[in-house]
C-alpha cells in the first residue's frame, strides 16, 4: 500500500503543475512547453496506471487467475512504453516543423515555467523513487518522471538562450532532446515488458548453465522440454521433463531427487516455482513433441 500512496501523491503534484503548464505554453506559443506538457500528461497517466496495476498485483491467486494478477504491472509498463513512443513521435513532428519555420516564443514564460516545473518534477521523482524500484511497473513510472525532469532542464536552457540571443530555434531543439529521452525510455520499457509478455527466459537465468546443473544432479540422465518464464517481473517459473535412472522409481529415490532439483534451482538461479515431470528412459519413445 505504501507504493500506491507514493504513486498517487506524485500524480497529484504533477497534475496541479500540468494545468499551469498547458495554459502558459499556449499563451507563450512554446512547442518545448507543449512537448513537456504532453510528456507530463503521460507521466500522470503512467503514475495512475502504475498505482492501479500495483493494487491488482496485490490480489492473491484465486479462481481462473492461478498466478494472481502480477502481470497487470507488466502490462502497465508496456503501455507506458507505447505512450512514450507515441508522444515522442508527435513531438518530433512538431519540433521539425518549428525548426523549418521558427515561431515566436516568449523567453520569460519559458524560463519561469521550466524552472518551477523542474522543482515539481524533482519532488515527484523523490516520491516515486521511494517506492519499490525493482518492480518493472514502478521503474516504468519512474522513467516517465525522470525523463520529464531532464526535459525541463533542457527547456530551461532553451529559455535562457532565447532571452540572451533571441535564437528562436532553441525551443524546438530543446524539444528534440525530450524526444531522444522518451525514445530511450520507451525502448527500455518495451524490451523489458516484452520479454515477460512473450514468455522469454528471465535475464538472470542462463539456460545452458541451468541445464548443466540439472544434468549434474545424481541419477538424472537427460533433460528436455525445459521452459523458464516469468508470470510477473519477479515470479520466475520453470517446467521440465527429467529422465532419471529406472532404479529411482523402484527404490523410492524420487522424493529425494525432487528435493535436490528444487534446492539447486532456488539456490543457484533464484527459481522457487518449479514443476518437474520425472520419466524413465523408456518413456522418451512416447514423446513425439520432445524438444
């Protein structure tokens, strides 16, 4: 619940500032401020969505949701990544247009709003960074807020340049810095969330090394149909067919073997949710889909 409160508090702070920034951006005709306002709106939505996903993820596994709803946080992170990419594309198009045909931009409003916004975003970053940053959901929300803080710093510089030199292209150039940061954050979020949603193996798990550990277990002859994925960002799951010596079934050695396999996974690979199908060697002939 603490993480949810921190996310909602940060969203409230940014929403108050968002209203002010939109009004000033329109009055000052600043694409950099409008770009940041669009990103800031994404920040607010990201924080609200992250809070909702965190609440869903707290629900215990029940009924049809046999793994619980931890992937709600992964979906939230993926949507955050898509949102960043879309906003980046819109801002990029407008910035290029303004580079070709510079518009009149008020330097003073740009500097004042950017400075206030930077302070507000630093407060929001402080709030979100106190939440569980190991969560991909929280990391996605934090990426939004941190990127916006850096973007406002770039906007502040653009405003100073505009006041000092009158160079109107400083404003769209600052917005291109925002675009670069948004694209970078979007790519990071989409790559990480996509790995989970497409059921790729966790980054910290070396499948070849894991297979060698399983094969090195006494009485294990072969391992196939090995699958490792995550139900949520922090719930790695493994299933495997393990061919063992026939005598393991006749002398009652399978319970001890299962204990050994699970201790190995938990100790070496931090995989605590595992399911093994123990098979005698003769069973291989019945598995046409073996891989």
